[in-house]
């Protein structure tokens, strides 16, 4: 599966691939951070031998001139560092104010981040709802293009795909545009609105990101997840989701909170899970929402943390009375259901 990691092994070609993403792009795509020419490093790249260098793994040399195994290499920056988002278990690095939007991966089946709480690095299990599995163990490159995704077109996704989301499971054979995004000024034609892209903790804070709905009967974010979790995604007209009279699986699109009871319940909470909005209106987090629009639509991120958290399935136990953070302010999964549904209150 390491072969899935490679776009090319020639370091001179990397600059041409640095087209998109939040960090691994342009001048911030530094070849030496991940690659080494001879699997030998005794000092940094500055003329005086200084400069930070990523440590070499002990089992090399590695394919594609990598400095370490894929997961260990990524975690050398993304686990407990002061300059890059921490994505594994507890946040020991750059700490966002309200919690990491993607939550936390797990790896060692150790409390409170058990394998059941989200995506498990190294897992060879078949993805729930699908048929895909990594025979060599799940790795970061199964979901992210580490060099930045090349845009399908400047009109569709000039920045590439949000957070480098572009699965090597299908990429580059897939022609899907990925998850498009706008920064600073919202663009309702993009899937994601990121208020600021300043490098640092708040860049990945849940209050820095919201979700548009550029296609009213779909979700490109869910489409990305669907590459592995196939049967869990669809609309009211898809047989795997609806038998023509009733839902069979919870919708990830085509299900606006237009019902008065659903909308009133959701809008009446001070702290709400994320929804897609076709109008770019998400209310004010921490305040009950008067006059909420009827175009709000749930998708995968409404209920789950993309990486996971401390709850089973990475669910957000969201009672809605206090800042939800990564795990939610509730104690059970029904708290999440009751963000919209009133049964059992």
C-alpha cells in the first residue's frame, strides 16, 4: 500500500505537484521534510549544518526516498508538535480554542482512544458500509494527498481539495472535484468556508470552519467519505437510503431541516453540531438561533469527527448546553440524536 503514497519519486518533480492544500503546497512544500536522498542525515540543510531535520526511521531505507514509514513520518510533525496540528489521540500540540474540527485518530487501542472511537492507523479492517481495506494497514495517505491535490479545473477547485482530502484509493483515476473551499470571504459555490488560514491552532478550530451546500441534493464531503463507506451515503431517491416510502439509513444530503419540529429543536440549542447551509447562514455558536433558515442539511460531519474522538464511532455527544469541543457536552449518543429529534426528551 505504500505505492499508493507516491505521485512520483523524483524530487525534482515535486514542485510541479504542489498545487493545493493548507500547508503542503508552494513554498511550504519542503522536500527535505519528508524525503532524503541517500538515507543519511548528519546535520541540517543550512550552510552551517543547522536547521530542523525530520528524524530518519530505524527500518529504512524506505520506498520513494521517504524518511520513515508513512504514518510515523506524518506523525513526526502531526503529533504533539508546536507548529503543526496534532491529529493523534489527545491534543498535545497546537490547541484550538474549541477543539479540533477533525477530532483525533487512534492507534494503540488505549483508553480513552480505543479502536472503536474512530479511524485507526494501521487497521486492516474492511471499511464499514463498503468493501475497501488496506492490507498493509490504514495510513494517512489513504485519505490525504500529501503533496496537495492538483485541481481538476480552476473553475471547480482552484485551491485543490480542502485539507488535501483526496483519497489515494481512487486518485488520480477519480474525476470527482474533491472538497472545494473558500478562505476569508465565503463563496457559496464552494463546499467549505474557512474564515482564516493563518497557520496555528485556530486554523483547525471548529469555529473557524463552516459548510456550504453548493448542490442542494448532495454533499461532496459525503462523496469523499463514500469512497470507502459506500452504503452509508445518498439521497431520498437512492435505494440504499430510502425504499420509496421511508428512510433506511440516515441521509447525508437531500434532507433539509424544513420540518418545524426539527428546526425548532436544533435552532433552540445554544451549541449546535455543524450543518450544510445553501445560504451560508449558520447562526451564532453559543446562542439560540432565532429565524434559522430552512435550508440546513446534515452531512457526515454533523454526527462524526472525521478522524474520531473519545466516543464510539467518533460520534459527537452533543446535548447543546455547553461548548461541544471534540466529544460533545453530553454523555450518550442519544444527546446527538436530540440535536434535531424530540423523541425521548
